[in-house]
């Protein structure tokens, strides 16, 4: 019996399998190393030839950095992907300079992990980019996070109280 080590060749083999499975739906596969993640949760990927691509996670939306759980979402994304080899299945239709795709790192769907953690939600405007079985998995993951009150679905994030004027006669000394 031959044992395969987890390596770039194993991941390349996995990428080929995804390409074959997705070929009927017009999907393309991009493989490369994740160079960085921007504040919007978009990944910059470099392929073997050095070409760089900006990839957004298809079907989901992360909270912005200034919103509750925005930093936690980007931090989890960084822990999952930074410097690692990724396989991205995308529909072949770039939206300008950004490709929307299903990103897998170490055989894990990154968007699914974010949904399960309650750090992302399904984006109805992008969900049509997903095939129906994957969309159902994403919807189930979001329902699970909601029912377990994880992340975005938990207790409201603390908000700063609005500034109140000092009652008359109680102004701080100058």
C-alpha cells in the first residue's frame, strides 16, 4: 500500500479531482499560495507561475472590519489560509478583477468554517454562484450557527453608550 504524504502534489491531485467534478458546470480551478488577506476578507493568491489573483469567498459575506465580529472573521480567515496552499473552484466569470470561488485549504471549505463559527452569513446576491448541494450545506451551517448562538447570532456585541451631557452643576473642574 502506498501512503501519500500531504504535499503540494497531493493538493494538486485534489485540484484535478475538483476540476473533473466541476467541469460539467463550467467551473475552473485555480491553485496557489495565499499571500495575504485584505480587510474585506478577499484573498490574494499566487499561482505557480507567479501570477496573482484576488479571490472572494463565493456565496457568503463577512462583516466589515468596523462591524461587530468583523475583526474576528478576518482573524479566523487569516489563521485558516495565510501562507497556505489553496484550491479555488470558481465559475470562470470574474467580476472585474475579483474571482468569486469556493476556497479549500487542507481539504476544508473555508467559507463553511466561517459560517459554522457564526462569523459570516450567506449573501443572497452571491449565493447563486454556488451549486445547489453546496448552497444547502452553507444554509445548514448558518442555521446551525444561529441555533447555537455563535458569533453574529449570539448576544448583541457591546456598543458604546452615547455621550450624555453632565447634569447641571456637575461639570468637571477645568
